[in-house]
C-alpha cells in the first residue's frame, strides 16, 4: 500500500538491501510537531527490530483502515484493525533488553489469522488499554533500554507526550484545529463557503505559529525549550506492571 508503507528495492550495484519506508505522515504546522512525528517513527522502527515486534495484518484491513482514517474526526469516531499480540507465536527467545516489552506485547491467544487482529480506537493502539500495551509505552521502554543523555531523553519524552495526547484527544489534531478556526471565524456563515478573508487569516495564523510568533497550547501543549531544559525538571518515564502488562503512568 503506497499510501502508508512501501518496500524499496535495492539500488543497482549496491550493497544496500531491501528497505521499508513509512509514508503515513502529513506535514505539521510547527517544527516541534514535525520533529515529534519523525523521531517517533524512527524510534518505532528501532523498537520493532530490538523487541522483534510483529505488526502484520492483512493488506485488505490496511485498506479499510485507510478508508476509515479519511472520515471527519476519525480519531474519535472510527476504529482501526490492529494486532492483538505484537510478538510472533514462534518467538522462543525474548530479547535481552526487551523482556518486559515482550511480556507486554505477547497477550492474547491467537488460533487463526482472523483472531490475530481486532478493531481498536487510536487511543488504545497508541496508549494501550487493558491487556494491550500500546505502541507509545513500548517505544518508551525502548528509550529506557538505550544509553542517552538527559537532554535528549527530555526532548524525546516531550515528543512522545505530544503524540500520546493527540491520540487520546487531549490535544487537537491539525485538521480539527483548522476546522475550529474556520467555524469560529466571524465571517464564516456556516454555509461551507470559506472566503478570502477567512483563508488569509488562517494562513496568517499558521505562518505565525510556524515562525514561533505565537503559541497554541490546544494544538501542541506546553513545550519546554532546549534553553530551559536545565531549569525545568524532566520527568522520568515510568511503567506500572498490572498482571504482567505494562502501562504508562500519567502525571
């Protein structure tokens, strides 16, 4: 499915092997948001490789997910097919740095391919619920398993916090924010007509946000700048075990 992921063949006369390209990301308004999603995808690929996670679902279900994602306010109103267990059944040896992650991911008793996946909302997929661990807690566990400095960890945790809150609905998506801006504009008549003045004001607001001239807490939350990292304590990520399942604790 070229709209979400692509297998890239090796270039001619090169030692580079087959590659997998993630393609589902839209350009965000601010550098902080763009950095958050790019870093998250990079860390997710490392977590998949390190913990030997399995995200396979039938391509027909991927197409259904893509169709559902195009519905207005899909984040809150739609559900998407996702695997119940993220560890292959034939995985006999758990990775050294991912023993807890493997226990978190290996839930559910799969007896057929149809039993391997189910419909979940985005909040459950990303943040976890019940016995399903969630993608973001697994990425947090990977970050905890590698040696990085405090500043980098704090920045990464801000990125993961943004995505987590977007998934839960605590923060608005870009699409929701733009719709709210238009519907609340004094010149909008609720007739689906977006005139030049509304367009201009929207583009001006986006420009100011992208250039850091103003902030939008409902879109990005509170951002701690690198210059203030030494003054603002960065909370350490924590995982609470509940019946063998790790869940991210919320501050």
